[in-house]
């Protein structure tokens, strides 16, 4: 988390400097690369840890990991995640940073502050802003990447498996008011225990009556309200096991 926090903070400070000089908060040219490097530092260990857990649980499904291929197996999953989602996620963070800078400047302008005063006010807010954003990003990206590592490994098991959505049973779990009286946009409580085949999608119910298709908890294909700060996980069982799965 510290790395992404530092990257966001440095970029905002650099943008403030440009704003003072040219009147426009221009982010550094290397911001995208810095964000990607920081995210990769989150993704790689999370993906590898979850993929390893699945492989350890179903050892007979991964005979290839008893060979020299093991490191390459996990590295390939990490590379596939970055290739599929890296650019999208970096763009989201960069655009969010630019939008936040514009909002802060607009707020200062409405208050009648000078450029120097606006820049000073933004600098004072940057530590809190970057820490808050880094916390959300780190939690979300750790969860999403770990679930990707989990399901990617499970799909490569030579033992047929089924996947089950497992929700955390507490008041913070997304639901339609059952836990804390607050009606959330989606219900993860309703998904607890739902089991489907590896290639099927989970259909997460929304309060408007529709359903959001997701391959796994944290799936970037899902709506933001389903993904951000999600804590759900996956459980696997062998096809034809005693549980009937």
C-alpha cells in the first residue's frame, strides 16, 4: 500500500507545481508507468499466494507442479492478469487522480482563492487524499488479483472442480438490509453458498431487480458496487464429491 500511496502523492504534488506555473494541473509523464509498477507489486504476491493455495489443496490435479514448471505456472497467471486488466486499471487510477485535481481546483476557485492559495490548500490535503485512495486501491486490487489467481489455477486443475461463492457473515456484508438495515446496491449475502461449474457465471442480484454476471468475487467485469472493498471468496469442491457438487 505504501508504494501506491507514494506514487499518487508524488503525482499530485507534481501536478500542483505545474498548475502554479501554467494554470493547468498536468500529471507527470511517467505516472502511468509508476502506477503499473505499484499495482504489480500488489498483484504478483496476491495471485501467487492464492494460486498456490488451490494447487496445495488439490495436489493430484496439478502433477505439473512437481516439476521445474512450477515457477513458470504461477508467473504465467500473473502475466495473464496484467495483460488482461493492467491497462484498464491504470487508466482508471490516472483518470481518477486528474478528476480529483480538477475538483479541488474548482472548489478553490469557487471560494475565490488565488492560484497560490489553491495550490497551498491542495498540498495540505494530498497526504490524507493519497492515503485514503491507496487504502481502497490496495484492498480492492489485493482481493481482485487473489481471486483471479485462485480461479485461474482451479481452471487448470486436472481434477474436475466446481466453484462456490463464500460471503463473510457479518453486518458489513452487502445485502438488502438483512445485516445492518442498509439496502446496498447488490447482495453478496444472497450469494453465499451459490455453486456453479467452473465456466459458468455467478449472477449477483441487484436491488433494481437485475443481476450482475461475475466469474468470481472481485471480477473486474462486475459493477464497481460489486467489486470495490469486496471481501467474499471462492471455495472449490471436486465434481461428484459426497456434497453432491
